[in-house]
C-alpha cells in the first residue's frame, strides 16, 4: 500500500511539473510574436 501511495505521489509531481513546463512553453509561444515586433511599446 505504501508503494502504491509513493508511485501516486511521484506521478502527480511529474504531471504537475509537466503542466507547469507546458504552460511556460505556451506563454513563450504567445509572447514570441509580441517580442518580435519592434513597436510593441513595452520599453
């Protein structure tokens, strides 16, 4: 039973890390066109 719980925790942590990395990558993809434009006016 303890082994099953440990596997569940490791799987959950891996999924959370994967989701976080996916969100970061998605944010970069969305932000890339804005950064490519010189007249964005963020500076």
